[in-house]
C-alpha cells in the first residue's frame, strides 16, 4: 500500500462561498501540515464551485480537488460518499478532516468504516504527537462533563471538528496553490436513498450563528408564545436572535433550527441569556463559546449558575420584561 | 409485516447533575456517583418509539439488541414493557470497553445471526460517549443504506419513507428495505409502559449471547477489538463565580440586571 501522506479537508460551501467551518478546518489543517511537514489539500463537491477553490487556497490549502457535476447539486449521502471515498483511495491522505456539520456527521463515519479505521467526532483540539506522528484527537464525552484524547495507529486518521473550535487563517489571495478538477463518475445503481422533498423552515431575522446576542429559552418558558413576545423583544433590542434548548424544539414550541447544544447549533455570541434553562452539560456544549453568559432561573440551585457570569434568581415572566424595559431606557440615553 | 431491530445502550443517566461525573485520571476512567441511575440512552428510546409506531400501524416484530456487561435487567426490560417482542443481550466481560468499531462489529454480527430484518433503528448518538458512529457503522458492515436523523418513519410494502432533519428544515427520503435508520429527538419521547406490558415483560427472559455465539473471537470484541485508544481523560477546570443580582422581587432584579450589564459595559 502506498504510504499515507498529507491532510485532506472535506470542504463545504454556503451560497457559493467557502463555509465558515471549512475555513476553520483549513486553519487547523495548516497547523497540522506544518507539524508534519506535509501538504494540505481540500475537496469541494458541488454542482457549481466557482471561485471557492481559489478561496480555499487563500485560506491555507496547497491543493484543491474539485468535483463539480450537476448531479451533486443537492447533498445526497451515497453520491457524495462515492466522490469522497474515491479521492481518499486515490490520494491516500494521512489525515482526513470533516466539520461536525450535518454532512460531516453523516459522511465521516461511513468513510471511517469503509476504510476499516476509526474516527473521533466533534473534536475540540487536534495535534500531532511529535514522536509517532499520530493524530491526538481531543473531544468532549459524557455530554461535555469530561474530555478525552484518543489516538489510533490506523490510517487514514479521521476526525470531525466542532464549529468555532478552530481559528481560520487570515485570507491571503496571494498564497500559491493548485486547483485540480476531478472526473465525477457516479454509479447511480448504488444510490438507494431517494430524496423526495426538501422543506426549508424560513427563520426571519439574524442567524443564530452570526448573532452578537442570543436570548435562549428553555423548558421553563412553558409554551411557544413567550418565544415570540418577551424573549423576542429582548433579542430585537440587542440586535440578536432567539434560541432554545432542546425541549422547546422537541415540543414544537420553536423550530428545530433554533435548538442550541451538543445535538443542535453551536453558537458563540458576545452575550448569551439563558432563560429558564437548567444548564445541562449537553446544552452548555452549544453555548460555552459565548463571551458572557447571563442566567435567569427561578431555582437558585440550577446548574446554569455554575456556568454564568451574572444571574438573577427569579421568574422569567417578571425579570425579562423589567430587564428589557430598563435596557431600552439605558440604551437610548 | 416488517421485522425491526432496535439497538439500545445502557448508560448512566445523562441528565444527572454534572457534579456527579468525575474523572479518575490515574485509571483513565469515568467515576460516576452511585446515585446516578442506569437508563436506556435517550436517543435509543426515541429509536424504540419509532419502531413501536410502525408496529402499531403495520404490525411486525421488534427485536431489541443491547451490548455491554452487567446490563441491569429492570432497565433494559423497559423495552419489552413498552412493546418490543424479543430482547437479545450481547453480554460478557469481553464486551467491556468496546469503541464504536467494536460495538458496531459485534452488533452487526448479532444482526446477521437474527437473520431477517427490514429496518434497523439506532439512536443518533449514545448518551454517554456521544460519538454518533455505531448506526452508520452497522450499515457499512452489513452493506445496507443508512438514513440519519429521522424525525418520522413510515413503512409500507417495499418502501420506507423517512423525514430527516437537515439544517433549517427537513427532507423526505424514500428507500427500499433493508435500511438502517438513526433517530433524533424530534421524533418524540418513548411511550410509558402499560401495567399489562410491565407484567408480561417481567415473565420474559432475554436471550444472552457471548462472543462465540455470534461467531466472534474474544480478540475481536471489547477492549481487544478497539480501533482507537483512549490516551487521556480529563475535566477542564471551571472557575465558578456567578454574581447574583438581587432585588426585592423579579421586576426589581430585572432592572438591577440591566443597570449591572451597562455598568460592566456588557451592553
Ligand atoms: C446525547 C444528548 C444530547 C443532548 N443534546 C442537547 C442539546 O443539543 N441541547 C439541549 O438543550 N439539550 C440537549 N440534551 C438534553 C439535556 O440533557 C437537557 O435535558 C436539556 O438541555 C434540558 O433543557 P432545559 O434546561 O430547557 O430544561 P430543564 O432541565 O427542564 O430546565 C428548566 C429550567 O427552567 C427553570 N424554570 C422553570 N420555570 C421557570 C420560570 N417561570 N422562570 C425561570 N426559570 C424557570 C427551572 O428551574 C429549570 O432549571 C441532550 C441530551 C442527551 C442525552
């Protein structure tokens, strides 16, 4: 077997541009490539890649493989897997990195089991053991109650990385690099899962991932309404967004797209109001990147007070309108 | 009528207070306080509920598989009490400390032994190690398609229709069985067992398989069958220092919080 060499990043596009998570993966990949003194490449799969290949080079890739084909317009796990699996076999990378995204969560385990190797999902830190050159893969376990560093001798070494865990490089359009188009051959007879319909739930206003302020409501909110009234009013005042813990999403009070945490969105706003949220580790996993966490909870023993910087022990029905009213006054003066 | 298999893992209650989860760094092991009760993983319960809904409409058979050692009968038998037909435990010391690979490998071997299946359900991820790999791994080993993050599953002759969660919405996919499906929380909570179910479950005995019963050597399972090793387990230290903003009542505390946020220049 050929010697495994180099790092391959599976890149994702949003609206024709490199996704933020991909710039973060390239930032991390560049660091690892430096430690190994090997190349960093990136694979982009889409019906239309445009300038994203050049963007990937500007963010740190030495080589960008593009797989561009009309059949790849929509993400479909089996067709995307065929493309990725072939490139992994052809280029024999030492390390393959995915984002801990909808696609990455789906694709990476398939690739790891196909290669009969292993995978660490949702990594927060990756480094190279200088002696063995093996990848040290650190990820949260027990919902974030602890962290574990894993290591394996099997190649390729595969990991998915949590969004916002790594820093991208400064974009440098003068970086040299090569875009290599690959031939896309999909064996359609192997496609078993047919996408019949896609339903997008439109969220108005600013996206949670980009919001500088988030007002996040939990099970203690009790119903759908306050998410559209008192919580929303506070969020709008702060030019932010409303989010939720898992129970409001499971109960259908809010859209699933608003769910923050280990199995939801990972956010890192400047300020995060956790309202009627107990502070389970799986929820904190999604918001621990916030610069300031403010807790409002009627239970003084709630775990959220161990995570927050400022807190009020009280009923949100009383605290939130008063807080919003006073802030309105203070922010306008 | 569909033959369904649901994989369920026993885990320490993931909702127990974080202070009850400690790390023994010398032994590289989690130390979980004895007041933390074992439960079936949350997403495995959602997976079981998905199977029960199909059984409610189309009939069929549900076999629950669980891998581990010292599996508490009263915990895992909840699956029988809510309506599963058969319970198979892969239970042996040799299965301890399995990683995702060893777990998927043994479960796939057991599924081959069960033989007939149309749909295999797994939770989207375990409620302890959170890796989210075993379901997809089983599908790869068996060479069948996997559909992840199901929030609704419908079975009709020769076709399974699944609504799966995607960023900002969902998509409906169609696939011919056999298929492996991982289930997420929006599907809905597991039903409560009825008294009749609890009584019936009490009388049923699980089938217990050792590695040899599913055609595996001890070198292929548990710690010996791992593909990845745990080199370090630790707990990042947190400095807890929450400043509580007081007030005569909730309104006053809200006003004081606004003042404090401005004073600290957080807003
Ligand atoms: C594998 C796994 C993954 C998970 N992923 C996620 C995830 O991504 N995101 C997530 O959020 N959870 C996740 N969970 C679930 C998590 O463990 C908790 O169950 C969940 O976060 C609890 O949500 P909560 O704090 O809103 O509700 P609860 O824990 O029920 O807390 C409600 C809080 O509201 C307070 N309250 C009630 N009424 C009022 C009032 N009037 N005013 C003020 N306070 C009030 C109560 O004191 C209580 O503290 C996951 C669990 C598992 C096992």
